[in-house]
């Protein structure tokens, strides 16, 4: 390990440390930055990025380090640095955030800035104003980035955000802004020139949604935190395509994090103590060590350096500018130790290294060595292999980045132990790998990439364990049908893997729990002095404050997914029959609960009604009637009958002068005018509009449901035409007059979807959709007793 750390920390090409004068204090820096910005301004992107990399990023990193390593709340320098960053640096970065757009050439700098500022947001010593400055900058910054550049941050947020405490407010705001802006990027069709999200990006999005949703369900209600988490949850849920299926992928490395949520950096390199290298690798290790030494030497010689017994920066003499085999064992170990460590890490991650001699011979014949000037000692003229034209696949490049990060963690762990042994201290690079600048990453990154190129040059084939598993699964299932292709098969079907399916299962579970708890509340004791009154449970609060608003936004965003036609252009992403049934079940359960315990909802009645209005517009009535007639009888038909009964009871109470019942003075419930005006009329209007728009009336409003709709029509007409001759109470008449437009709207919606000419009943016997069509005595038995009585009246 010491060899790896020595190689990383003190490359032989670096001059010894020089004693530099101390930098400006934060107060001086603030004056200089404001003078630069206000007097000269920042006119171009190149100048802005140079200031960011050379002047701002080191200070941002220093602030995060001081917050963790020392007690920042009692350290004057740490507090001054926070004030400088919060009042000067971050506002300037926010004002010039437009420079971050179209900056693909500086992606490494943007990535380092993003991760450093996010780490800054975890600092405990920041004031509220400074936290707001961090939040505003992150939102402005991420609004300029291409969606793929957020992947690394999303990996971190899958760990940090589900904690849901006061420190997650900034990540929640950033995620809300990001997914509202880039929602189409995660949809089926993609987002213009940005294309579509990768499998990993969608998987991280689903992990974020699940983590936030489950965390909200498990914690007690906090109004401020829930108000920040709900928009984030809705933005993520509406962005992710409902038919996305979570694939089986090896994500164990995504779960590893070397940083605590509070921002403390605890390097966790791979433990390779149990990994043993085969002796067959020794030759390759020695060859690469010599090759890498020659690469370093040729750069030094081209810069004018020569061999010398002592290191001299002015004369450009270096004692290691000699052939590799003449180096001492300690110098050789600095080259060989990181090579061995990287090979062990690759084996630990499941990569296989298989050498192909034919491929090695072909590479040797085609590859030439690089030439340089003579080193003027030992006849040393370094000739490394020219691997510059070798390309790495995207997967191998990702592996090189992971190897570089592990090398940095390995160095950081040892450096941290060394500092602790001498009583503590701070090192400028003792920070997570992704917060380093591109220059600081270059050393370990170049070493990892050169190693992988050299392995391929030596004829090695690099294969990951995930690729091997996929190939084996394809060979095993080559002649057998996949379970994903048939939802009736044994095991988990493709439909059950969908994001929408798993979400609907969760929502139905929360609906059932909340419904049972709502039934136990006793609102009559709300203002009594007895101890029998029980407050709403956490399930009910979560249901009312999170589930209902989220359902409203989710179904509003993905309505076409649930009611789309098979022949439409979006037929590749339509809901399954089961998902459509679950949607209808959600609507019926919420409507039944609201009708039974409307008083228990309190101020949440309005959001419940809006949720019902959106839900009903996502019900594919034709599909439900065709594939689930038992659901129609058990859920949808009771909804129509209950609505007809409630309206008929209200009309009856009005005619009989039972105004205390109508106003809800005695029994506040489904037979009151409040329930009719607040719940029934808006929901029925939305339902009838939806049925008419999609021509679902002939499918759903038939049989007993049609009879219930006749009763609804009669009651609505009676309520709309009531006058002072029938009702002699001014307050009731005033309320009816105020809601008469809503009654008229509901009746017009009814007329648009009803499949029968209800104004010309004598013609209904010729209408196949009518109850009167072909009516005969022997067919009356097919209907309910109430329907039989009404039909006999109509026949007579």
C-alpha cells in the first residue's frame, strides 16, 4: 500500500515542495472578487472558467475541509471563509451561470464544481442565508447542464436524500428543478437533441423516487419538510415513463459511498487482502512498469531534462533518468505496487483477464515504439510503446475512472492515518475524488487508462461478470419463452416489473390503510372535553398530505398512458389490463371512503375531490367493462347507485322540509348539500365529460348503471328547478341558486355521454343501449328488483 501512496502523492516528476507565502485572507479576496466583477466584469467563458478553477474551487474545497476537520463554528478563518463564499463567490457564480451552458469541453471542471458545491451544502456551520446562496447557485447551475452530466450526482443523492432531514432541503429543491426541466429526457420519445436517458439514469431515477416515497411513509409528519419533498416526488414520478421496467443489473458498486451524509470524507478503498495474483501476471506487471517509466522519461527528456546525481530544478537534472532495470528496488516498487493493486481490484469487481497469444502477436507487429532524444547517460534512450492510437470502449473508460477513484481513496486513507498519527492536520487533496479538479485527477486517471491500454496491447481480453451472466442467460433461455413476454406465466411478469404497476400496488396499500384508520376517527368528540377523541394517525396524514396530491399530479401527467388506444402512435407504451383495473379500483376506493367519512377529511376534502376528478379521467371504462365485469359489479356500479341514493335522499329531505338533514346539522354526511356541491357534482361532471370524450357511455352506462343514471338525472333536474313554492327556507334557496351553474354543467356533461335519448323515451325501445330495448316479461328477471319495478312502470 505504501508503494501505491508514494506513487500517487509524490510522482518523481514533481519538484520538492517550496515555501510559498500565505494567501490572502477571505476579506481581501472578497474585495478583489467584487472589484473584478463590478469594474472589469467577466466577458468570456474562458476567463470565467480560469477564475473558477484557479481561484474559486480551492476555496470551496477548503471550506468543506475546515467544516469537517476543525470545529468550524468556533474557527474564525472557517467562518470568514463561509461569509466570503456565501456573500461574494456564490452570487457571482449564479449571475454568470449562463457560461456553464454549451461547455462540453470543460465537463471535468463542471463535474468537479457540481460535486464540490453539493458537498458544501452539507456543511453544518453555514447560516440560513449562506445555505440559500448555495441552493440558488445549484439550481441555476444544474439548469445549464446537459442531463447526462447529472449522473454522478444522482448516484450520491440515492444515498443522501432518503435520509430526509433538515439537510436534505437543498437536494430536494435541486431535484425538483432538474426533473421539471428535464422530464421529457426520461420519457419514451426522448428530449430533442439530448436524446433519451440511459438505463442507469432511469434506474437511478426510480431508486430516488422509491427512496423518497418510502422515507416519507415511515417518518412523522413535518409540514416544512413534506412541503419540499412532495414537489420533488411529483417531479420525479411524472418524469419517469410509467412502462419503465427495472432491469436486473449489478448495482453493488453504486451502493458504496466514501462520504457520509454530513459531508465527512471517509475513504473506503477496495479491500484486496484476500485477492492473490497469478504468477502469470508478473511478466506483464514488469513490462508495464518499464513502459510507464519510459513514458515518464520521454516527457522529461523532451522538456530538456537530463540525468544528474541530484535533483535540480534550475539545471533540469534528475537522478531517475536512467533505464528501468538500473533503478533501486524502492523506485521500482513505486511503479509496480499500483499496477498490482489495480489488477487485484479488477478481479475483485469480477473482471476476467484472458490472454490471447494470437492477438498479442498481431499487436506487436502493428505497434511501433516512440522515439526520443538521448538521455546522455547509460546510453538511455526511452522507447515506450506508442499506445496513443488505441481506443477504449465506454465500458473500459468507466472502469478506468473507477480504478482512478479507488487509487485516490487508497492514498487518502493512508494520508489520513499519517495525519492522525502526528496529531491531525489538513491536506488540500483529502477530499472525495469527484471534487478534485481535472488536473488533480489526471495523474491517477492517466495511469489507469494506460494500464488498460497496455493490457489490451498484451493480448488480454477484459470481460466483466455482468456481461458473462447476460450471455449465459441468453444461452439458457434461447429456445424457451421468457416470463417477461407473458403476464400469465409463472413468476414475475414484465407487467409487474413496470414502474406504474409497482407504484399502483403501493398506492392501493396506502389507500387501504388510510381507509381503515379513517373509519376509527370520531369527529363528534372534536370539541368535547372527553378523552375519547383520537387524532389522525400518521398513515392518514401521509395519505392526505402526500398520496392524494401525488396521485393527482401523476395521473394528470400520464393520463394518455392509461386511456390510450392500441392503434395510436404511442401504442408501444400503454397500460396493461391489470394497471387499468387498479386505476379504477383507486377511484372507487377513494370515492367510497370520502362518502363514508367526509368529516374525517377536514380541509383535505378539496384535494380529495381534485384527485377523484383526475383519477376518473384516467379510467379506461371500455377495457374495464370488457375484461373485468366483476369489478364493474363490485365497485363501479355501487358508485352510481350510491350517487343516485344520495341525490334522491337530498331531494326527498327538501320536499319534506327536513332542512336540518340537508344542511348537515344533525348528520353531516353524504345526504347534505355540502357533500352534493363539494363532491358529487364536480366528480360526476368530470366522469360524464370523460365518458363522452372517449365514447365510453355505450360500454359503461348500460343495465343497472343506466337505471342509476336515470335516477341521478331526475334528482339533478329537481335540484336545479327547485323554487320557493317547494322550499320555504331562504338560506337553502340561496345555496341552491349559487350552485345552479354547477348543476347545469353536470347535466350537460350527462347529456354528452348518455347513450339513450332520455328526452324521447318512446324511441328507446329501438335503441340497443337502452334498458327498454326488446323488453319482455321474461327478461325482467335479469335486472335487480328495483330495476324490475321501474321497468314495469315504463312498459305500462
